[in-house]
C-alpha cells in the first residue's frame, strides 16, 4: 500500500483505490523493465555493423597502386637506363622489369603473409600464405584491411596490391648499385633472397600493427601493442617507407657494390650517361608516380592523403631547386642530371615524412635533401670509395636517413607538424618532444641498417656461391645487352 | 687525280658544299668525326664523375677531283671554312691512283 501510494505520488496522481492498484503495479513493472529495454538498444548500438569500404577510398588506392607500378616500369627502368652506357641499357631495363615481376608473384605467394600478418615482433606468420583468407570463394566474402581511421576499411586485396608494388620496386632500386657488371641470374637471386630476409622483416617491424579498430579500450592497449612490429612499438614514424624502402635498398646497394667490385675501367675510362633524356623522362615518371607511393600510404582518400600529396609536391620541387643551385654555385654548370637527381633526392627524403610533417617542414626537408644528397654522390662517394654505379646509397640511403631523422623534427606541432596519435583508443593527437622522437627515428634507422646489412651480405654471398656475381671480363667489355640478353638496344 | 680530305667545323658544311658547287665540283662524301689539334676540349661533370673531353665534333669531306680542279677547290674550301679561330680544321691532298663509276664502269677522270 505504501509503495502504491508513493508511486501514485510519483505519478502525480491522487490516492488510488484497489482497482487502480493493479494498473499502477503493471505500470511500475513496465517502468522497471524500461531500463532493460533501453540497455538492449544500447547493446545493439555498442556492436555496430562491420565497416564497409568507401568507394572513394578504394578508387584512390587502386589509382595509387597504378602510379607505383608506373614508377617501376617504366619510371625507374628509364631513370637508371639513361645513366648507363648504351651497351648496357637493356640489361638494366631487364633487371628492373623482370625483377619487379618476379617479386610481385612471390609477394602474393608468401611475401604479404610474412610482412602483414600476425607473427612475432620481427616477422609475420603464415596465415595469409597464398593470400589465404583475403578472398573466400565459398562465401564470396572479400576481407577488409584497416586504415589509420577507426571504422574505415579498404578491401584487403587492394592493400595486398598496393604493398606489393612497394616490395617489388624496393628490390629493383638495388639494381643501380651493381649495374653494368652483374650476372642476370645473380641479380634475380639477390633480389629474391634480399626480399625474403631483409625487406619482409623490416616492413613487418615498421608497419605491421593491429589497426585502429583493435584499440577498443585501455585494457587491450598493451596486448595490441605487443602484437605490432618491433619498430612500430618503439613509436617510430615512417609514413611511406624511408626506412623500409630507401635506407633498406640504399644500404643493400652499397654492400652489393662493395662485394661485386668496381666496373672495369672505373676511374680511368669514360663512362658518362648515354642518354640523359631517358633519365629525365624516368625521373619525371618517378615524381608523378610517387604521389601514389606517398599519398596512397594514407590508405584512404582524405586529409592525410592531401597532406602527403602537397608535401611530396613541394619537397621534391625544393630539392630539385637546391641541387641545381648548389651545382650552379660550385661547378659553374647547372646540369640536367643534377636537376633530375635533386628531384629524386627530395622524393626520397619526403617519403617517411610526407604524412607526418607540416607544409613548411616539407619544403625545408626538400631543400636540405638536395644539398645533402649532392654531397652523397660527390664527397661521400669518394670517401667510401665503392663503385655504387648509379648512386643508390648516395641518394636513397643518405636521403632516406635524412628524411627519417627530420621526420622526428618536423612532426612536432610546434614546428607546424600534424603530431602523432598518442592514444589509439581515443585517437587523440599530441607531439613527442623533438629530441626524443629524433632518437626513436635514429634507433629505427640503426636497426634497419644493421638488419639489412646482414641480409644483404647473405643475399650477395649466396648468389656469388651459386652462380657468381659478375659476368666474365670480355662480356663486361662488350656490354651486357649482347652477351647476357642477345639483343642490341640501338641498331645504329 | 687527287683526293682532298678536309676536316672542318660542322656548321660550315653547307657553305662549303655551296662554294664547291660554284667551282664545278659535283660530288663529295661527308662523315661525322671527332678530333682535335690545338683546340682545347672541355670538362663534363656527371654527379661525382668528371670527364675531360678532348675530342670535338668535326665533319670530314672527301672529294675526288681532276688535277685541274684541285687548286680552285682548295681555295673555295679554305675561304669559306675559315673563321679565324682555333679549330677551323685541316685539308689534306693525296694522290688518287684509280677511280671507277660503279654504274657505268667508267674509270679515270671520266669517273669523276
């Protein structure tokens, strides 16, 4: 009776008789169950429908992938091709095109799994061997891959394709170091072994993580972090591959150049580029394609793709300019090779930085890259003394190191950078202290250099033991095109 | 019969060809060559590699002539090919022991 009276008071009604007691009781029960009803709806809201790829994101990522393919064939092929003597151009085009093709196939078979599936902190596992699970023919289901935004996904196939171009083109970069004297079979063996033991683990260490949607609450953070790659866990920033691609290939190139030895006549005979027009065309295709490489690394179409895009534009232009100007000042003639090399140096340096630094920071990075890499192909090259024929270390290695370190500087919001995500549960953004971040970047660089040095040494050593790294002297003198490939590039 | 071999600066070729036509010389053979005498070469720089290029592009003419035409041809060539600067080139005259027109089989001065 008391309860009913209280309820009646709650409901603002007058004191009720027995007949209305039942109604009141029922209403009270209904109100008791209301919270349960509401929580049932909340439960439905707490498990949202699985995210579906956005058509704009997918379209952009497919285009980005196309652009990176173009960077390799014909971009890199022509850039390198024009730099060698005419008797060797086909050998360079072959090493790039066939090497690229070989590695894309291996990527699909096992590369993707070892790089981008859950394994340990150093390398992935075998869950995606033969791309198992990416597409399920029984159900027709296409798996999705995470981006950097919660609730945003792209089809995993797209991610496989995009990252496959990265793996393949990185190995092709090394071609420049051993050009004009390597045995074709040795080149392919080196690329396969290096891809497997150097590229895949570094890609895993730097880029593999569980994705933003895995960070649902604070208590899973430590567990999710532990599943990520070793260098990712350190907090290193590498948007599109300063470490994974450029330092990796640059150091491999240097090791290879040392192990294979100098070209016959190096330092005595003239071996200038035979066609700088091709080199310029190649450099231009690289620049245009690199927008896919860098802006596509945002994994979705949007603000960070835009940031990476403009940074790739401005840094490259700045580097082309600074190399040209310093060459003009120091050596009287601003050269086409210098302008093209400057542009590539800028592209290399901005690669780890593009989505991680501000708009003015990118220009500074570009200006510095032109100057530093100019030293890399002149002073530093003389110091090292190896015949890194097409300056893979001087441009990619040194440019990658510079870019990786400067990413730590210009990421900071105080210097105009976008900062980094400090908590993936809330996706809140902050800045690491500059010196602390630069130190993390330096550690990432060091780990990459050490890992790839060992991997490269093994790759070149095995190739040497299996088939021999160099062609015989008379074949090198005549030219690799006719002796290795039975073809002549120019009939005249 | 004589064979004149003249190495001249490439841009002078058209003027020399016209000057020779004016003195009645009908045919000549031209090759692109490289060479140097007292003319200095230049340095080319490709990234870190410096090349001293001594050879300069020249054009070589070979003209087979009857003895009577030789001095007129030499005058025509030298007058027109001269710029006064180092690198103008050189002209050589050698004896030609036989000449044959391939189409008709004519030989000697008739072949020229």
